[in-house]
C-alpha cells in the first residue's frame, strides 16, 4: 500500500506534554547514538518534504543531545560543478557515515526524481533511470549494514503559505526563503505527481518511507523523532555495556565507590 499525502493533512495539535515528551525522546535518542558508537553501527536518516515544512526544526531537536563527534548533518542543495562531473549519487556516497556514526541528510538523492524531474534539471531518461539507481543504492546501504530511515514531511498549501509569509516578515528568518521557494510553490501539482510516483517506485521493505503530517510543528517533531528512535533501536543492541573490572577497581580505590553496586 503506497503513501497518499492527502492522509497527512489533518494537522491535529499535539495533546501530550510536549516539553516532557520531547525531553524523553531526546534522552532515548542519546542512548541510541551511544549504542551505535559502542557497537560500531552506522545509520542514515534522510529528510525530504516541502519548503517550510519544518525539516530543520525536526533535525535540530533530533540532534540536540547528540555528541557532535559522532554525527553529521548534511544540508543538500544544488550540486557543485565538481559534483556534476560525477554520477548523481557520488556526493551522497562521499557523505556516508563511518562505523559508530549517524549521518542526517536534509534533502537527498531523491532530488533526481523530484526537483530535477520537475524543473527539467535532468533529462527524462535520467530521472526515469533514477528510480532503479536509487533502489540499488539503498539496497547497497542495507548490505553494508547501514540502517536507513526515510522521512517525508508534508504540509498543505495553506500551511506552507503561512510559514512563507512569517519568514518574509521576520528579518532574522528571511534568509531561509528565496525565489526558488516561490517557483516550486507554483508547480505544486507537478511536485505532487512526482512524489506519488516516487513513493510507488521506492517504498520497499528494506527502505520504507515514513510520511509525517507537518501542519502542526510540535506533533510533527514528536512523530518524526518517535519513528527514528523506533527504527534505529531495532537495528542495534540497546543493553548498556558492562563496567570494565579495571575501571571498577579504580573507582573503588580512587573514589571510594562500592564495586558490588557497579558490577
């Protein structure tokens, strides 16, 4: 059953205790990153979605408690001249995480079948071939032991327009919005068609899409972080490591701690 974005437009407000629930999720995610470090696991979290859908706010809260030495956020924009000289997936392969690390992509390789398709930055032959190339790439990630979490943050035109207005009015947020946001807005129907085909062609058991209703920011953040935590926990042992007996002995001798309570 494929994803229908019209199912993610209710915009229900978050009715839980937002700050408490967010803090609990961030603590959970912190432990998940530690588990990846300890076990040398690798993960990729990938965000797609509309302009002003709230991807950046989700990513900020996702990484709030993470050790910056073990994760990287990759904001993806138009490819450079160097990147254009390679296959379109090359720049993403170059940014894959090392063991014990998590990579977060703010936009992704799906640009080939979204913006490059709609704006004719790729030929029809190129973007049509892109589906199989992307599926092969994601299969390779799985074969290499990389956990992949794919999220699409959806908002209605009404919500997007309100957020664009808010950005233009706020002198400290205007930098987030450019002329391309308005050009993309004008082609919403074309993007919706491209998204629908993208979900049909690339939502597979080893690389599932997770759609997020982004019309209420708090609800979207909790939903996205919960999905990420659930997916990552399934891929890494979550039991805390045993205390090294030598460290326990030092703690007893130097700090006067009771070893029996530590082991």
